[in-house]
C-alpha cells in the first residue's frame, strides 16, 4: 500500500468567511470538512490508465447551513463538469436495485393514475427508468440527458420513448406531462432552487401534474458514516429538512418526503402550489440533531479513514489480496482517498459498461467478477452493504471463499 498524499487526507477546513448556502441563501453556515485534490468526474471512466491517472481534480470543501440543514461544496465550480457520453452511474445491473426501481415505477404509475399518460424524466441516463414507467403503464416517455449515448434508440422508439441529448427546459415544448421525475440529478446542480423554479414554470396550466425527485440522503453520510459518498460531482448533500424547504421555496406543495433504499436515498412527491411560492417554514425540528451530527463528523471521518488505512496496510503486510466490489462513486472515492496499489487491491463491477475501463485518479482497471478466481482474493471490500446477499451469492457461484467486509 502506498502512503496517502498529505493533501488528500487533510481534514482541517480552511477559515473562509461563511459562504452563502446554495439551497436557501442563508449566510449562517460553517465549514465541516476539506477533501482537496479529488477527481472532478469520478464516474467518467477512462479507456487507458494514463488518461485515468491524469484526470482533472478539484477540491471538496464541505459546509453546513445551520438555517436549513443543507450541506454543500463551497469550492464547487460547475464549469469544470461536462456530462458527456461515457459518464456512467447506472445501477440497473444489480437485482437488488432493479427490484427497488421496479417497485418505485409501479407505485408512481398506480398512485398518480399514469396509465396511458405522458411522463418526463430530467437526467434520464440511458432511459432505464423511463422504460420501467412505460412498462408499468405510462403511455409515452420523454427524457433529457446530455450523456445519453443513443445505444437503445430503436428500442425506445418502439416503446414510445424519446430522449434528447440536452438539458431540460420548459421552453423545449409543452408535453402535457402527468409526471415529471428527476432522480439523482439535483445534487449535481450548482443552483438547485433555479432548477426547481424552472420545473415549476413548466407547470403553467397543468396544476394536476406531479413531480418525483430523488437524491442521496446526507443524513446517511453523517449518521452511518457513508463517507465514500463525498464526491466532487455532488455540490449538494440534501437532508430531509433542506430538500423539503427547497421545494416549498420553489413553489411546490410537498405531498411526502421520506427515506428510501435502506435510508441511502430521499424521495419526494410534490405538486405545484396554487399560490405560487409556498414560502419557507421553520424547520427547527430535526436541525438540532443535524447540527450535533455535523459537529462530530470531522473526527468520526478521521477515525474511519485511519481505520481503513490500518486494515489495508495489514492486508498488504500479510500478502493477502483484496478486491473492492463496486466501481461506482463509493469504490472510486475509496481508492482515491486511501490509494492502495494494484499489487494488493483489485476493483470489480458487475456492469459490462464499466469492465475494462480505468478509474480516474487511482488508475485501477475494473475487472469482471469472472476474473476473480484466478486472483484468489482473501477479502472482499463491499462498498455498499445493501448488496451483501447479492455479492455473497455471486462469490459462491464463482467458488470463492472470501471474507466480506463493509467499507
């Protein structure tokens, strides 16, 4: 194992004057954690090791808003991010995740009587969720995503799905949509209220349209120490409090907002408010607990970071090989934070879109699970505990008797 870069593991926030919260505009903010020199686009995989190692880097300087409970990167520069073809975040190759999104799509179609109606998805990727909505009964799917590859264009056409390789704007057309959904996009947006207000403007004359937004849950990061979710692409880390406040400020009436996917996500259903901007409310409930979690987070991050430094050093010292399971943002963050060498730690992913590619920053090549028996790993480092049963079954099928430990 190589020694981590001193800047990479810096946990002492700088003393910038309190920046303005990007969710509510409050200046009542405080620094939380600094993670300098991390890949700018950890989910844009490279075709060569050299390209991966030289991937652009930036600084993540996490701040907390004491007013609305939001966390954000005060050094985020949206100009550095270009979501082009090849940006890969799909989890649909996992049976566990697929079951979750199928249930979600069915619930939305059922609860909001979407059968035969038009649905719009902002940031639809390759259109997997749009396809599920149409399979469950929606009549027409319209998607927007600048990273769309067009690989499944013919399949989408047969299913009455059209995807535009562009950002969503209401000016692109009035689709008379019954549902507008947006999953795991809002956290990437430098001015989230502006996006919410853009969506709200598109509801003119359609008061019955509903929206569904889904984002990672910052409380999972703070409380359960999901620290490998801290990436440059995410300028926002939403709590239930800050997400609800944002949508009310943007002119929506929130029907429900709750944890999803084992507490790792937040899902929000809303409709346009008849009075326009619904105004902000006092979200004191829950904020005191968040403030307490934030106060202890830096030290708890340090402890977990040092724990994994020790574990990887111990594995390398014994000459045991380990494999990180999952080349998503968690696995890529883990590699770039701790920087184990490829002689002791492999990386594997079940997605054929990722296999054979190289990780930005660390340069690790992503293996297929079928390559593991020849490498005989003693330990599998599971980046997301929700997939433990799925991974255990795969290891058994491969004839591997390795210890599974959750990162």
